[in-house]
């Protein structure tokens, strides 16, 4: 039982934290000085190899490779090396399994749940994102069930070294990944914290996004954004010349999307969405009027949407995402009535952003299956959304039959929404649940959830939120 002996374990782990948080623990890598060095324990796992170790005060940090089957259902069909990192604090602490759903950073960082529980963190690169790509690449083996099996296998290997509680987490596509992992392997994790995770149940039904853009922010802000977007299409020809000049200077090409014109419109159509995904309502004051010069209109579109995104060079790193969007995850499409007949292509499908030599066929039942599971079976799961984030328009909605599962919305927040951005009582409640799931809730928090706060002090380097700007119509 997840709650068995909670009181006793909490006291034991709290005492252990106080007794082992010093520099000697970090240097030894383990609570007991007689135990083997943590690096030796990790590298003793079959298939695990070291890329590099980087020093960080209070931790050991490793960049690793782990040999995985290309097809978990047919392991004999070949293997590939999957990159992961380990931020090691102590084997007596709980562990967070973090996934971005994309590549993995090789610099030390700490997700919000890791700071809350003062634990270890395993971060995994999603299969088919380079360099974690089989060679040759059989793209039919890139799906969310195979990715969940990747996590399950790594968890099984590391659980022997890190025997305390485990939580899965991730933001955006990483939040989706954490949810899918729980759906396929519900006995692995002791809790899931999924941030800003979209849930596109019916790919062709996107009216929730239309309703979102009709109400988000103030009417004045919406009008400014719509005005600039419309003006960018009215002035398509002169602005495209600026785009072409930039592309020639940078050596940018447009083979995948087809033409510079298609790429230009895709960037412009992303503009309003991108603003709300990455910016705050207060940033509307930086949006120029529709009467601004060509250069001003071009520059603000570039700053918010990014003209490099739909070039071959910009799309290539995200081929795995667009492949999944076009085969199982789905992708949004919104109506843009303020543009009239200025749009030539509308929101282009993921197929347009994947090289044509990679076959794709959409499976519409996949996301409905996950949604149905979450609605009926979610157990100790948490979903955190931002009020002004477009991706939250279609979200996970656990049903009444679920257990200890919560959905929170951070007021005014964008795609970077987190527990710290919730209103005070919800922030404390969510923090208390995370501590409880990890079995490290202090006695004071067990008695009064309002006293819950992260166990680890804020670290400006480890805890800096990375809102990396990527192709916009991807979570």
C-alpha cells in the first residue's frame, strides 16, 4: 500500500535527511561510507555506460547512455543507446523521473518536484531525438507505448539502487509522457506531476482552442495581436522579401515544408498562439500597432514566432515530435476569422513538417484510449495548467472515480505554469500532496498541509526555469 507506515517512514526519512545532507554525503555518493561508490553502482548495471561526470555542489551529476531495444516487443530486432542524466543526492532519498518529451540537457538542473522532495533526479531523452536514435531509424518504432517501455526498463534497473519512492514528472510533451508512462505502467511510480500537458482526445475537434482565443486576456490585447497578425499577411510580399534575404544569408532552405511562402505563413499564423504560450498579458504593451513599419511588423513576428522555425534546419531537430503529432498525439487547428481570406494554407498538418520519405498514418484511437484511462483510473496524479496557456484548452480531466488526483490552474500563467504559481492555499495543498506521495512529508505538514513548502532551498542555477523557445505549434 502506498500509504502503509507513512508516519514511521516520514520520520525516518526526515531524520536521514538532516543527518546526510552534508558535504561528506555528496563526496561519498552514498549514505553509508562502506557502500560502493555511486558511479560504480550505476555502471554495474548491464547496458549502462558513462559519457561524462560533471561536478555540482551537494550532488553527483552523470551523463549516461543506456542500451535499449528498438522494439520492446521484439528485443532481438536490434538496440540503440538512449541518453539520460542522473542528478544524485543520496540513495536514501526519493527519486524523480523527469522527461521533457524531447532531447535531454546535459547540464545539471532540478525539476520543481525534485526540489520539493529534496531528492535525486533521473532525466531521460525521448527515443528518436538525436543522439538517442536507432540507426537505421525504423520510424514505426517511435510511439508513446515504446517510449513508456523505455522508462519502465530504466526504472527497473535503477530502482535497485534507489529503493525509496519515485515520482514521474515533465512539462508539456514531458507532462504527456509522464501521463502515458503511468497509463502503461501504473505500478512503477508513487505519484505523477504533469505540467501543462495537452490532451487532444479527438484530433479534428478543436473548438476548445477557438473559445480560448476569444476570451484570453483583455479585448485590447487580443485586438493588438490580431491586428499585427493580419497586417503581416496584408504585407506578405514586402515582408517575404525580408525573409528571403535572411534565408539566403543564413543558408536556410525549405524542402520539407515546400516553399518559402508556406513557411512564412506558418510563422505568421503561429504569432498569436506563440504570444500566449511564452509571454504574459503585461507584455502586450510591447506589441506595435498595426500601423507600424514593415520592419517593425517583421521584427515582432520574428521575436514572438521565429522565422527560423519552419526552415529545414529549424524543423530537423523536431522531426520526432511532428511524426508523433501526425501519427498518434494529434495537433491543434484553430479558426482565424479576423484574417478573412488572407490565409492561403490555414494551419498546416504535421505531415508538412516531416520529410516525405518518412511514412505516416494517423491512429485516431490512441489519445482517446489514454483519456479514458485517466478519467477512470488516475491514482495519485496531479495536472498543473496555466490560465493563459493555449495548450491548456484541451486538458486532462480525471473523473470522480479516480483517487487522490488533482487538477490546478495557475492564474495568469503561460506555458511555464508550475506549483509555485498557484494561489497560496492550492500551492500548499499541491506541495503537501507531492511530499506525501514521496513519503517525506514532515510531521508538521501531515498535521497541517498549509505549512507545506519545498524541502530544498532554491538554487538559482539548478532551479532556473528553461522556457526554451521552439517551434510554436508543439507542446
